[in-house]
C-alpha cells in the first residue's frame, strides 16, 4: 500500500555538490536550495556536515537490505534497513549525514551527541528537514533510532512536526490517517 513501484525514480536528480556538500550522491533538485542553506548554516556554526547516503534506487535498496540481512538476519534488517520499495531514500528527498571528515554515523554510540549531529538535531527542522526515526520511538516510528537520517518535508511541515513533539510518521497519520 505504501510501496513505491520498482520503476519509480525521480526525474530531477542532481549532485549533492550543487548544495555546497560533497559530491557522489544525488537528491531531487527541489530540495537543493534548503539543503544548501542548511549545509552552510552548519558550517557557519562550526559544525560542518557531509553526506554519506542520499538517493538510492530500488535495486540499490534491495542490495542494501540484503547486506543487512547477511550481517544480522532478516528480523534485525527489518529494524535497521527498509525493504526495497519502502525506503525514503528512493524518494530522492532523504539523506544520511555524518560530521565532515567523520566516520560513518552509525559507528558512533549516538551521532546526535556529537557537535555536528547535535546541531542537526536542534536545527535541521528550520531548513525543512526532519529526523524520521528519533530516539526511543521505535514502536511508533517502526525503525531503530537513526540520528543521521533526515527527510526533507519543507519548512512548514518540518516546523509543524517540530512543534507537535511527534515523530514524522505520527504527524502524517494525525494529519491524514493511516
Ligand atoms: Zn537513511
């Protein structure tokens, strides 16, 4: 029901380098203005960020999920990686970040407790991005805590989610029903 068709791919993908970030990843062009503003604000605050994942195709997501199954088994993979067709990364509006020059964010005990991760947790919403899977909300967000995973929803929605105190999934359901 919420599955994207395997053929779905955004038609306006551009490099993350167009948003003053490292290259090698793609996002939809509609998010680059706000993404660039966020990247520059983080840098100006002395908390620079870099991209470690952005758009992933259905095929790439299938390979990612299979990788996590091979590491921890199917049930664990369901908590930490979306099945193909269910990933926000296939939308082209979702990114994983780490600190500039830092290790992969999932190797920190809690990336949100680092300077860059903490800045993102406090400020990303001002630029239209929300942390989809906040801490301690596995039951309602349906995934493990991922302090590096941000989805662009636009400034008005991000502000509404921030003010509501709900996670994105709860806020969407509250607004539109499950
Ligand atoms: Zn992610």
